[in-house]
C-alpha cells in the first residue's frame, strides 16, 4: 500500500523531471491535463512514477486516471 503523500511526491518529482521545472503545485484532484501535461508528457510522467515507486503501471492511462487521487486508488488496487 502506498499513502496518498507517497504517490503525490512521486507525481510531483516526476512532473519536475518531465516539465523541466522546480515549481510544482498540483492539487490532488487537479487533472494532469489542466496542469499542462500533454499526451507525450503523460508517458514520461508514467515512467517517472514507476521508477520512484518501484511499480509497473504499463496499463494505466493517465488521460483517464488523471489526478493524484485517482492514481493513488489505482496503484493501491493493483498493489494491495
């Protein structure tokens, strides 16, 4: 099980890497798309999250599982 804070940290660290910025202030229910993440960035972000949490999320679609809250639920359903 991963806490929402662990998932949020992985997402924020991933966003810093993918978007090449130090200023990441995404809310738990703010969509990645609204934050400026396009479809190419989603693939990079998914890889960064996998690396940081040491999980495989290959089937996760960040255009559907598109918030930190939804990603937290999805990861924990898969890795209970």
